[in-house]
C-alpha cells in the first residue's frame, strides 16, 4: 500500500520528470559519443573492434532510441515509473551488447553500467532499484559466460563478480541518497506550504481585525493596509505604492515625530471631520520597516463620556439647586417692584429685564437638572428607518408642518443600529427644532430633508435645511455649552446632543459645504451580527 502510494506520488512529482529528462540528455550524449568514436575512428581503438557489424547496428539503434525516448519523456507520455523501468532495461541491453562487441568487460566499458544503476537507485523507489542492479549484474555475467563459450580467451569471472557487487552497493547508496534528498524536499515543501498557509492565515486575521494595521517600508510607502485601517482613515483610493504622507498626512507627521524625536505618545485625531477619533501606535522592525496600529477610541471615549456626564450631572445639580433659591427670590422681588412702580417707565423697563433674564437663567437651570436626572444609557437594537418615520410624524404634528416641508430620503432601510431610543429622540428633536427655527427665520416656509445612507460599516443620517448655515467664526464653538445665537436659547442643546451621541457610540458633526451652507450628520455603527 505504501509502495503504491509512493509510486503515485512520484508519478505526479515534477522533480521526477525533470530528473528523467536529465538522464535522457545524458543518454543522447553517450550515444552520440559512442557513434562518433566508431564511425570517425577516434581513440580508443578497441571500441567496436571485436564485432564491428554488431557494434555498428547497436550504436545506431541506441542513438535512434535515445532521441525517441528523449522526445517521449519531454512530452511526459504515460506514467513516469513505467518509462523509467523500460528505459533502464533498454540501457542495460544496449550497453551489454556494446561492451560485448568491443571486447568484453576487460575494456573497462562495464563502468558505463554504473550510471544506469545509479539512475535506477535514484529514480525508482523500493526494491525495484535493487532489481535493476541485479539485472545489470546478470547481464554482465551473461556477457562473460558467452565470451567464455565463444572464445578461447581467459574468462575473468572474478572481475564480473566485483562489478556486480559494485552495482548492488551503488544501487543501495543511490537509493539511500535519493531517499534523503526526497525527505529533505518533502520537508522543504511542507515548510513552504506551512509558510504560505501561515501567510494566508495572517492576512485573513489582519483583514478581519477591528484594529487598523498599516505596514510601511523604509521610505514611508504603504506595503500593506487592512480594511479596518481604510475605514478608520477614510481611505477609498488605491494605495499601491502610495506614500502615507499622501493618504494620511496627520498620521504620517506623528510617525515622523516618533521616529526622529522619540515621541512615545501619539495624539488622538480625526482623519476627516465625520470620521471617528483614532489613536495610533507604532513598532519598528529589524528590517527598518514600521508597523502602525490604529485604534478607534470611540469605545473608550464613550465610557469616559458616561463617567464625565455622571460627575458633571451631580456637580451641576448641586450648583443648580444652590442658584435656584436666590434666583426665585430675585424674580419674586422683581415682580413686586414692577407692581409697586408700575407708573415709572424706567422701573418697568428695568424690572422687565430682571424678569426676562431670570426666566432665561431658570430655563438653563431646568436643562442642567434634566441632564443630571438623565438615566444611564440603555441601547436597543432598532431599524433606524422604521423608528425615524414614527418620529417625523410626531414632529410634524407638533410643528403643524406641511407634508413637503419635512422629507425623508432613506437608502439603507433595513440596517440595524444600537442606541437608547429616548436619547435618540432628544438628539433628533433638538436638531430638527433648530433646523425648523432657522429655516422659517428668513423664509416663508421650512424645508428640512433627512437623508440616510450606508457608508461601509456606518450609517449616516444627514439633516439638511434651507437656513443660512453656520458662520465660519461660530463653527469652532458650535458644540460648546452656553454658546447660542438663538434669542432666549440656553446654548446647551447642541452640546447635550453631541454628549448623548458620544455616550451611545455615535458621532454628531457639522459638515460645512463649499457654498457656505452646511448640515448636521449623525454617524451610527451598523450592527452586523443581528439575527433577523
């Protein structure tokens, strides 16, 4: 069973065919030399001297067979082991007759048979290699015996015996060396396959990692970039032979500082305004290449945000309670003063200012207390398109909006997100309330469009309106607390909306357009592993 398996393996092994081809080249060269020496009467003179007619016939036939067998081998006709056995038998017969027609083994031509025996030991597995040695030994003994019968010369059986023993030893050594070489080749091939499999496995693991991985050569060119790195850096173009400085300049700058100034800490950054905040780490290899790991810090930021909000809530609640009592006294005193001095216009104006600002401060306190009472995040899986439709209907009713004043454009209608429904309600209500206010401020009617589109592993919800947009000088402070351009506004709406988004693992950004307009975008992580 093992023998048959070995034969099949050799049949399919290209190395065996190559070795047989090399042996065929040797045979063609040998046949050409044997013919040339005889027909051109070159030394040594004993070649073909004992029986010129037989030598002439056999040498020519051997030359023709050599070319024929070379062609058959080159075409890989039939089974390789069948070819090897047949060719070696032909060699033994032809060389035996050439030795005989040249004067026998006394001429030293018997050594030509050693090459055939070595080929048998190297190319034939198992006991068949010894069979070739035995066949060669029998052919030599037959030739010696025939010479003894047909002539009166001294027959050297001892020389034939030594030559036969040499054949067996040579066959055994050739087979032993062949096994060693084959074992080495098998081990090398297995190692090669293991390395290839490991490379494929590593590539598969790297491509599935949530951590972004970038490999850079010594010149800063990208040699490998996994899908997570593309997503985190917002790279869509082909990165073949691209320099990191061209596709991610901020990251390239941080790596340059790390390499040249031994800066240990990489700073978090955003590659694009609507991309998540990321942080990189790097490691140098002995070859001079650099491995860069990119982590999405949203999860850590989300956890820190929840802790910050909890602490802020407790602090602001205590402050609000402390302010509320004296504020109530101020407001009440203002009302009494207004009643007593109703006839004095200046007093009425001043008391009106007191009451108006007291109400504004009280509104801020109410918002702060609402923040402090906010429950912990309880995200729920939801199809955003379905939830959004119900929300818009409710918002339209509250604003008594016309059907064409608020429009939903959804591409991704079945994508799941994970977010606290109450907090999502609060975020969107704030955004749409602002959009409604600024859309109707300078125009006769509002025009609000909500566009939902999937981008990679994220779901974008864009809120467009026909308002004037955010001025460039206001943009840096847009999400800061207590910053508002809306008369009577607390300045906490957008701040609170962004905080709620971050606490739920989403992002709220303002996207500035080229024509000075802009829109708000909420970026949600799509939940991939949802069983429907």
